[in-house]
C-alpha cells in the first residue's frame, strides 16, 4: 500500500497515511479536525525502487565499472581510493620505471 504525505492548510500539521490509490485522500486534519487537509506531491520515499536482475543487472554493473574506470583515469585521488594507497604507489613506481 502506498504511503502519502499530507498537510493541514489551516494549522500546518503534517502526517503520513497509507491507503489504496483508488481511495480518496483524507479531507479532515487529525489534529485540528477541520476540513483543510491536502495531499502533498513529493519525489517519493525510495520504497518504489526497481531492483534489477539477470541481464539488466549485469549490464548496469558493466556500465558502472566503465564509468568508474574512466573517472579514475582522470582523477589520481579516486584511483588511489579505489585500489588502495599501497597498490597505487606500486602502480606509480612501475609506470615511472617504464618511462626511464
């Protein structure tokens, strides 16, 4: 059941309610009992996040890995954080030896 946020336009009281999308929103404020309740439009609570599985999950992981690889090639601090400082130093030492 979806959760909806509401506010009373008279007293400013805010609350959440769970009810079917087919039901009408409440009209009365539970605090002041006046017919001044309004349902708020929001970005959502995050409860409706789609979870990927199978091929879609693999494709998303590969896409994220490519993005991280591109970003780490441009940012030394990010690369150091990803591989660890000791490993990063080894990589830099090896690259310096190749350049000589």
